[in-house]
C-alpha cells in the first residue's frame, strides 16, 4: 500500500492549527497511528497539529498504517513553525551636519520582520534637542558658554517602529556645530583735555563715524566704554563722566548724536588703572576737524594718553573684553539726562 502525507501549511507562524492528511485511498479497516517527533499523537483519519505556543523550529509528523492483507506502510512530513522577528531598518538624516538652531529631516526606512503585525509610524527620540514630526530641531543642544571657539557635538537620534508585537530600532547621528563667538572689536581710544570730560570733535569722529559702521551692521551688538583718567587729574568721577558723555553722543538721538539703544551700551570707570594698552586717536591738523579753545589734544602730549575712554564694539553673541567691576548699561546709568553733548 502506497502512503504519503500532505499538510495544509508546511511553514507557519505560531498560532494556526495545521491539518495533516494521508494521501490516496487507504484500505477498508486500515488502522492509523500518528506520532509527533516519535511520540504517539492519536489514531484519527487526519491529525490536527496546533502551533499556538510552539517554539520556533521544525516538527516531524509521522503516520503508520496497517491493514489486513497489506504490508504496513509509514510516511512522514515536516511542519516548520517560524519564530517572531521584529521590524528592521535604517534611519537617515539630511543634512547630517547642522549649526545649532537649524533642523534636519529624518528618513526612516523599515521593513516588517517575521510573524508580526502591520508596521506603525516611526517614533523618534534624540539624545539632545527635539524631534517634531520627522524633523530634528537642534535648538536645545547645549554647548560650553565659556568656550568661544567653534564647538561640535554629536547627537544620536533613534527611530522605533512597532508591529504590534515587538519593536525594531535604528539610529543615526547628527553633528551639531556652534560657530565661534565673534571677537570684540577695539576702536581707537578717544582722548580728553586735562581735567575735562567733554567729548571733543576728534573723539566724535570715532564715535559717530567709525563706531557707527559697526552698530549699523549689527544692531543687536553691544558697545563698551571704559573711562580712565591721569594720575594728576583730581576731579571726582572724571573717568565715569567721560564714559557717560561718550555714551550720550551715540544714544541721545538728537542734534548730531545718533540713537543707538542706551540699554546696549555698557559704561564703566577704571580710574587711573592703565593696564589696558594705549590706542589713542589724535586728529592733529586733520582737515575738517576744528576744536573749541582748550579742547585740542596734541599727539606729542604723552600725558594725554591716560585721559581716555576705551571704545569697544562686541558683536551679537561675541565675548566682551575684560571689564572693570561696576559696569552698567547706559540707560541705568542715567545717560539720557545728559542729552546730546555739544
């Protein structure tokens, strides 16, 4: 007697019941003995093999048939139970290098694993910064505020995709860069007549022409004015008055004075401390520079160099120069009350 077996499914994910049937016409009165992996499994005309809860692997199912007048016959078949495998894929980011504050588009590419359900949309998580939709936003990435050089930080973004049974993940890395802080620009020191805090016409040229080119091009920058005085100058607060008068020239907003915001001007006084090097501007006999009597300062007057105000422009996000203690913004210092110095 010829005997073979057929299975309703030869390879399945754990769950359904597989029916095993003998093929052909068996003799009347034939006796059937099923086995699974060599262990008796019943004598029914067909065998139902439940795969729910079964470990992944191949299961050998056999049948022995005997009948009067026939030689015994045996046959077997194999049913493979496939194991679960989670989704797998990759994650891309474009661009992969950005400056802090910029965004990068995330591109997950996942494929279903084995024996799972329908893939769900990817969920993202970043080691720093944030993700909205499929865009990474680097705004929240932190850098060392004391480091003025260019900084770089690698952020890891993870995409997770679920199929209802398990989760697959993929990662990508995005380099976030912070530009170097622009350096503060030092302009020429403006110098003053002895025991005097009036900003003369030579000094006004520095403030209203040279400095103005910087404040116009970077309106959120900061001006730093540090007043000094000579050792022989005894007038009280002369260094502070010089810095405030210089601030008034660029913030009063009337007459010849410009209207740079006083809140963006830092004023302070260093007294007779001359640790900062001298960079004086002497106009001498320059065309178009006419000074009031007693206001001209000669270039060969070495004693004039300490009678000065340091003039700095600090670009937006730039590092300010070393400043004396007690600096304050010109608005708080009451510079508006000075009006436009003549």
